[in-house]
C-alpha cells in the first residue's frame, strides 16, 4: 500500500504521556514560591507547550525580578522527579507505537522537554524499550543554536535523524506552539484533541484534528483522510 508519509513525529506531553498536569503542578508551586500565587490549572492553561527557556522571561517579567541563574536546571530536576512518581500514558499510546512498528512505519518523538524528563516519563510508564534512540529534545539542541517550539528545530532534527524530507513527515501535536513549529518545518501537522474540537490547533495551522491515537496509522497509509 502506498504511503502519504514516511515518518510520524509525535509530541511527547499530552500526546503520548499524560504529563502536562504533572509539569503544571511543579510550575505552579514554583511560581507561588516566587511570589506569584498560581494554581496548576492556571499554569497548564497558560504554559501548555511552552518550554522552560521561553517560560522563564515571562515569569521574570510578571514578578519584576530575575529568577535564580540555575532556575532551569532546578525545574528540570523537579519535573523529572515528579514524572518518575506519577506520570501515566495517554490511552492507546503504546498500542499505536507497536502498531506502527508492525507496519514498518518509522516514528520519532520531538519534545520541548529535556532528556532527563523524557527518560523519567518513559521509564515510569515502561516505554523505554520502544522509545530508546527515537527521542529528540529541544534543550539538547541549544548548544548548537537550536530553539524550542514554536521554532521548527526539534522537528527538523527528528527528520534528519531518520533521513526523511520534511514534506514526507506527519506530526501529531496537542499545543499551538507545537503545531506552529511543525508547520514552520514544512511538515503536515494533525492536532490531537481527545477532549475538545481542537479549534485552537486548527487556528495554529493544523491540517486536521484527531481525537484517538489509533487513527494515526491511517494518516500514513490512507489515500485520503477526512479529519
């Protein structure tokens, strides 16, 4: 069967791992400790899909004072610790990865999360056997001048690693910054919205919306997709 795409690139948080609220709890607690009382729900709504690098100046501007120089490293450690204790997979995540493997469809993961965070998430959920060697972290690219989403850098890094042209990649994303980055990379992006209509993802540039991960193989193999 012919394929529309040669590589599936998944976001991690909110697509494969139900981790965004876990990160939001850590961010909310830190903001509150720095004089900005915040609930996890408010932190999640405000910063979903936002990297720590891009989050830091926003928080600093709001509090009118700089955060500690090691704030980013401390937050990575705190988030990784929280993930190792309480993260869970998105329903159908492992099944879709195994299905793609069975079909011989290449896939990778492109995330704004640090490597330490992804290792904690996939270790806690038992995904390391699947994800080893397939993860791409925006912070890993910083030393080479790379930028986090909404920049396209981490998506392009995943495509290069697989030897696939950007226009032969399909991205699954649940946040506007991720959608914007995927489109900027020259890739087709489908918004993942299991609990809503995904209008905010369409506005950001998503080609279509899916509400279940088991639809992903069809995006690759089908001659046409109505989403």
